[in-house]
C-alpha cells in the first residue's frame, strides 16, 4: 500500500523556520510528483509547492517563493519543505500528496488537487505574530 507520512509541523514565531517532511512508502513506480498543499478552515486547499522525482522540476506558489524550498531525498523516498521567514498567514494544516503518474509537475496542473492520487495526513503549522 502507498503511504505518505507528513511530519514536522509545530508552533513557531513569525520570522522563524520549520522543515516539513513527507516520507513515501509502497511506491512501485520511479517517476512521481510530490506536492505540498495547505488548508485553513473555510478555505479551499491550496498548492504550496511540488517536486518531480523524475526530472527534479519544482514549482512554488507566489506567496511562498523565496521563503519556502522543496527538496527530495530519493534514497529515503522523502520530500522536504523548508519554510523560512514564516508569517502568520502561513498558518494552516499542511498536506503532502503524490501523483503516481508523474504528470502533475507542469505550470498548469501542479496546483490541481485532482492530479494527486494519494494524500498523507496533515501536519499543523501555526505561526504566531
């Protein structure tokens, strides 16, 4: 079974940093895309970033560019989201998701939640002012 395990959330002051991890297991395909999304109550889940295991391409939401950085350890099958200069507006539950076909990593599709087949449980990130 494919499983995604997200971790690393917590409470941090504005300006601080956190690193989220998404450990993937059970994959039997080489090329897949991992996306990070976040959601606050009453709002739709929004794409934060994604990375392609195949060609390493990455995408970021405008709101996090220059502050968040996504990376992949293909040996450990783990994707990281380094979040720096955190703002109260980054407060949300963060989810990682996997596109097993590896086709989501395009400018047009990476934010589309329907492109992702598997979802991990969320991890709460709270940024205090």
